[in-house]
C-alpha cells in the first residue's frame, strides 16, 4: 500500500464519520449502554447502573421510561452537563412523568426489546448542542422498560478517549 492509499483511506473514514456520527457513537457506547441495562434488569438502582455512562464527558443524561412511554423517576444528568446548563433551560430538566411516546426511538425500543436504537443527530431541547439518543428496551420483573441516554452528537476524539 502506498502513502497515497493510506491518506485516501483516512480521508474517507474521517468524512464518513463527519457525515454520520451515529455509527462511531454506537460502536463506542453500545457495550457501556448494554452493561447499564443489564444491571438495571437485575434490580440495581439507576444512579448506580448508569454511573459509568454519566461519567463519560460525551454523555449528557439518562432516563428510564415504562412501556406506555411515561418517564419513571427523575432524569439523571451528568456532572459536566449540570455545570454547563444554561439557567434558562433548568425548568426543562424536570421530566418525571413526561410522556415520550411520540418519540420514534422510544416506540422502536418498545417494539424491539433487546435491540439498541439510535436517533439521527438533533438539537437538544435543554441546551444549544446537537445530540443523539440511544434507547434499549428490557424486562425488569416482567415489566417492559426502556433506558434512554443522550450523547453529544459530535464529541471530540479526546472526549471519546476519556471514557
């Protein structure tokens, strides 16, 4: 292989990731996300099950939803997100009992438990940044639940390595 071939391959790889960051994000976070769901399904409290995810600088929040699309408990927000949150958006953080059923990622997770779903990048309602949402349906004591996790859509490579 020539140096030119290597440069071309690198160029194609970087441009693919720039156009569609979801593939890079899901390949990086899927194991962490599934691990959190596994521990939740075994009865571990959400703050413990999601601590590894929330400690990553690219992760902004995690929340749990029931089979009807209604949020269970408060949203777990990462320390980095909480520190950087514009005070004008704080009222939007209180989403306990919010009905998320209108969101396609939630309906997909309910319809296909055990499969990780990821959204296209979108503007986060609680901040001026682009994010994606991972969602995964699982069963806990016979009840279907969905863990959702918001991740920065364009984290720097440094941020991804910090996890």
